[in-house]
C-alpha cells in the first residue's frame, strides 16, 4: 500500500493541531481499522516538530532483501503448490526469508492433506488467505 496519502493526512492533522490519538482515529475512520496506529502518528508528529516536512521514509540500515516480491508472486502463479524449500533454492536465500515475504503478501502456512508425513519444516506450503 502506498503510504504517501496517509502521511499527507497525518501532516494535515498535525497542522490542524489535532492530537495523535484523534488524528489516528480520523484516518482509521476514513481508510478502515488499523491503517495507522497512534504510535505511528506520534512518530510522524515528532519528525514534523523537528522541522522535517518530507513524507519519505528514512534510509534503512542493513542489507537489502534478495527476494523481489514481484518475482516471487509470478513464481507462485506459475506453480501454486510450490514448497518453501523449492522457493528457497530458486531464490538462493533462507527459507525464513521466503516465509516472511509470503506472510507479508497475505499467505499463510498450510499442510498438504494427502501427504502429511512428507511435509513439515522446510516443505510447508503456503496458500493465499481468503478475505
């Protein structure tokens, strides 16, 4: 989700001198529950109070991810029953990295009902959540 519109609303609420709680409630009422937390609004208010007006993220520490969500999504469309073990080999990363990306894309672990003894650990499958 593009966070720019939400950050723009946080800035507008800051300029109107709304409290962080009120700002979070207003934004959540407009976009839906749990779009922004009071803590997030407070963090942005702190940035604005320090004179920062940019709505962009600060650069992050650490190594960039080796897994491209778009490539992972295309691989899942081609092979919907692929295991995390096979994805790990294809993308040359740890299976936990694959699991984190799948989880952030709305997938959750499921076990194959036909061959449960063969699955487990690195061979768990992921399915898209029904919403």
